[in-house]
């Protein structure tokens, strides 16, 4: 069930007012190449709305779902935008693709009108630019897309459009997606309509090539990435910064990776990787995470990671006890960003886990998945354990690429050997029970090992990078030391201070808070307002 079904949304009042003034009709025709017929078909209306401190005449793009008017977006003659508050965000023109086996996805209402003008009647737009492809938007209309055979991605030809195109392909599956390349000098569908005409726009959509499917690669498919690498060199992944610079010198986060983590039992493997993933998730990376942790009661585990997120304990005897409001804040955030996978009817094998990863990528856009521990995958027992482990690791390596995620696996070592002082030797990936392929087939290898600090006698967690397949992803450091914060079960770098801060607290940003006005940007082409001046719009 979609999240939106639980929310109390407002709906604008629909009035059948399709009588548009001559200046608006003329502007659409002369500047945008859109006919009055298209304006009527898409139910474009003329409204007077309060925008930026005054009543303004606007074009209204009306968002219908069935017969219900669900949302609106307003545009003034000088390209100021607004929208009613507390309305549900849906695809623009969603009615046009219901029961359709082909869909064209664009990045703005004007491009939907342009497609309609060119005779392409099955186009929709994300509601608010390249960043508005949300989990809710996809899940609420999953049944509409279920039987679609071809999805033509016709978004803007800029960097944000490229990111949106990549995410559409990733979420809906590249096997049914085609990608438009706009002619030189055109960045979107309306540019093509204005500069080249209806027939050219229709031809571009019809001839859009399918996105390459995993396993079939042409040189031209990777030419763009090759040129970026040629011009910019190898790039680091996401880093944490601040007090985590010692960790950043050892590791950076990217997708399409498989990381194997091992260590002596009870030395803090789970606390380490959970803290790291939550730190990336609550930071600038903003990744979403899937977790398979069948050894834990999920209620207890949820409370444990809530403490990590908020930075407080749940112990009633502590002065730093979490408030109920903070617990609600943590669980609300976790509900939207961290997703558990439970065994279903005893299923814990890798095929089941990969199927659940695929669901989480589609519905929520996860970028990381944690398997803790490995031995629940049923791949390390029986006479053919070696072959089963190898087969499972092959499947995980394929899944990391096709789903564009980073898979982390916590794997216990075989029976440990004691040193003379009663401590265990530090294990590596070759010590993981069952197979040398844990080393051979991993992109990253990490060992978590707890020792006593020589000076203070405090337990120190050493994390050693035992394998780094791609050297450019780190500065070359191989070891980072952490302490365990018993108050909130976080680990924190030894060279940084203890951290009890709320990781969900608002961070300083230069981005203005989104209000009723969606955006205010200069005109992208040489347009005139709908009237002679901004203050004297005559419609």
C-alpha cells in the first residue's frame, strides 16, 4: 500500500474554465509552438494566484488522476512558479498512459505539451524537476507501469537530466528503457518542437535506441564515461569528512562493489559496519540501506540503530537517555531510509536475498545492502560447500552491477587459533570459513580486530583494509582505529572526539527552504512575458 494512502492531502477545486485569453494562446503558439487544441486537450487554465507577495495572472498546469484534480502548478508571464500547499505529488498527465504499453517520460509540463503537439499522446512528467522521482511516485503507480514494454526516457540533456535518466533506468529496469539523445543546440522536447518541428520530434522518440542490457556492451555505450575518465582521471567515492578523515583515507563509498568483513567473534564487526552505513545514510551521501540480519530480533535491532542515529542511550539510568520524541524521529527516518529483509518461509538463500534487493532498489532506491552474517545464506555447508560459496559470490557480484548497489557481507572466520597471551590472531579473508574465494572475488576486504590501548588500557577497534581492488578509491592508508561509544553503540575514529550528536539534526545549507514558490529562474530561451511588462500582464 502506498504511503500516500495514509496521508491527509488537500485537493484543489476544479472549475471547468478552459477559456484562455488571447495573449496566453498567442504566447504558447508563437514562443513555444503549442496550439490551442493541445492547450484544451491538456486542460490548461488561466488563474489568478497569490505569488511572491501579490495577486498574479498565471497559467495553471492541472494534475489529474482519473477525474480528480490532485495538484496544480502555476506559471506567471515572467516565469515565476507556485503551487497549492499540501497536495499530493503525482505524474503530470498520468491518465494518458493508463493501459498503455509504451510511455514517454519527460522533465516538465511544457515537454508533455510538446509531445502532445507532435502526436505523442502517452507522455508524462515528473512533478517537480529532476529530483522529484520519489519512492511514493513510483510505488503508487506501480500497477500502471507493470505491463509497460517500452519506456522512452526523454528528459533534459543537462547533468541533472542525466542523473534522472540513470535513476529511471535503474528503478524501472534498463531492459525496457530507451534513451533519447537531443540534437545539438536542443536540451529538451520543446526546443526540438520550436527549432525542428513536430515530425522531427516524433521521429526522435520513435527512433530512440534501447538502453544496453547487462552483458551486451558496445564501445559507444561507454564512450561518454571513457571521455570523462580520460579528461578527469579516476575519482574518489563518497567520503564522510570532519573527524572521519582517517577513515576516508582508507575507504570511499561507491556502488557496484562487494565488501567482505571478517574478524574475531565479539570484536564488533556489526557495530562497525552499522555505524559506517548509518553515517553515510545520514550524511551528504544520503544513501538508503537494506539489511538482512536474521540473528537479531528486529525490534531490538531497530532500537539499537535508533540509538546510533540519535546519539543517545535507551537506558533509564543514564543522564543521556533518549526522549520519546527523539525515538519517534529516529524510527520515522529509519522507516524511509533503512529497510529490513526477513526470511520468508525459511528462505535465506542468495536468490531470495537478491530478489528482495531488486524490490528495494525499485521501490526505495537503496544503494547499499548488508548481509550479517554470511552463514545464513546456506552457502557454506555440506560436501559441496566450496562450489556453493563460489556460486553465491558470483551471484552477488552480478547483482551488485545490475542493481547498482554496494553489497556488504559479514563473514565469520573458521576456528580461531589462540596466541600464547590468550588473544586470537588477527584473521584475514583467507581465514573466512569455506573458501579462498572470499578474498579472490571481493572488491574490498576488511578485518575488525579489538586490542588494548598500550597507554590507557581501553579497548580499541582496529579496522584493517585487507583488500582494495581499485587503488584510486582511497589515499592508500590500510588501517583506522576506532573506539566504541558505550552510550549509543556508535564507533568513532580514535583521532576524532566522542560523538553524542543527533545525526538527523538539520545541517547548514545554502539551499533556500522550499515554500509555495517552486522556483524562480531566468528564462532559458529568449522569451517575452505574456504581456508588455511584468507589472502589467493583460490577461
